[in-house]
C-alpha cells in the first residue's frame, strides 16, 4: 500500500497483516455476492449461507482495514496525512463497502456462521430473497415481497441486488488506489486495470468458496444433486470469463509495473510476480481439470458420487492456491509501493 514502510519495521509488518486480511475478506465478500446473483440455485438454505458468508467476510475486511490504518498511521506519523493519502482513501472505501454489507446482512439474519446453518440444513430457513426484501422494505417503510417459486427457490429483489452490488463495488474500487496503481503508470489506466483484476479474481475465489460450502448442504436426493450440478455448470461459465479477465489484467499490470523483462528475476518485485504466477498456475490447472473433465462427467446421466467428491477436492486445491496468491499479492503491493 502506498506510504507504508516496506522494510522489516513494525509499521510494515502491521500493514502487511492488515492488507492480507482485508484483501482475502474483500475477494470472498465480492465473490459471494456475484455467485449468489449469477450462479446460485438460490435454495433457502444456501442463500442463507451466502448471507452469513458475506457478513463474516465483511467483518474480516473491516478488521483488516483497521489494522492497515494503524500501520499507515505508524508509517506516516500524521493522522491528517494518513487520512488524506491515496492509501487512506483506499482503506476508507474498503471499510465503507464492508460496513454496508455487514449492516445489510445483519438486518436479515441473526449472527450465525455458515457452518452452523449447514449443521442445521434440515431446517429450511428463510432465503436471502425474502429476508433481504423484508429488511429493505422495513427500512424504507415500503415492504416488498420476494417471489417464491414452488421449487423452493427465492429470487432476490432488484433493489437489494443493487444495494449489495454497490457495497461490493466500493470494496473493489478501493483497490484502484493501492500499491502499483498509485506508483506506476497512469493512475486512471492502472486503476481501471486493477479494478478489473480484483473483481475477476473475487468472482473466481468467492465462487469456489460458495461451491465448497453448498456442497456440504446437499443430501442424496436427486433434486438437491441436480441443483448443485446446475450451480456448478453456471459457475463454470462465469469462472472461465473471470479467469480470462484475471489473466489479461494481470499481464497488463505486469507490463506496467516492470521496466524491463530482466526485472522479473533481478528485483524483489519481479520475483514476487513469478511466485504469484506459479501459485495461480496451480489454481488454473485445477480449474481446467474440473472444467474439462469433472464438470462434463457430473452433467452426464451416469454421474457417480466419486465425481462429485473429486470435484470438491479439486476446488479445495484451487482455493488453497488462490489464498496463497492473495498472500503473495499483499507482499507484492508493499514491494511496489
């Protein structure tokens, strides 16, 4: 982050820890919102899980942003300078978006973890559509009803879709003011590229987290399995687009950051970029195996339980690799500042 000491100082360490937490939470929060709107089957239980995931991720973002702010203040030594710096603006936007998501979800459901809901999966709790609409309607004194189908699905109201996307958008926008987007190239161009890079990465990582969580709620019924497979198929298309965007934006940022090709191995920044590419390559390989091998198998009428288990194991590998990429990115932003 711009302005934070990149050395071994306490300020640099504090900033790094906060940055990693806020980035991980940001990607999951944005990605869960995207998955819920564009790939989910929106059953009552799974949408309730999404609400809790967004709330938990939002809390992590706020906590991480506060730690980042402490590191920034320790580095700059002036509250006013820290508050009005590009790094301070990024922290503010991240915090505002996360607080908005936490507040929105807090109106919908009591403070439960996603794991608690999964453990009580036999209770079909109210879906995010009805709860979101009721909460927003109460706030505006104009209640709106969710459209509930006979198949147990719920549709999120347009008004709440917009609110959630606005808050997620604020979080994503904050990364246009971080690290190399401030110190390298034209700020407007690099900021837009960084926004695309973060948003696409969030859709990828957050969607994988959603698939892992909802896979734990599915019982052995044909209807449940069919809905899970529908979500997988829809997400595979979204993930392919997100992956292409991540790669394109990452390449453009690399060209902007590095002055020459030799800097890939001659500078700390270049070596971190290589490390990030390597861990992302692991995630890409796992995703490709799922997309081209396991997803077609899951869609076939003769799909076996083992294929589903293999799919879940593979996306766990993807998530692990992407979390490692977030860790490297936190160090990369510091190195580029």
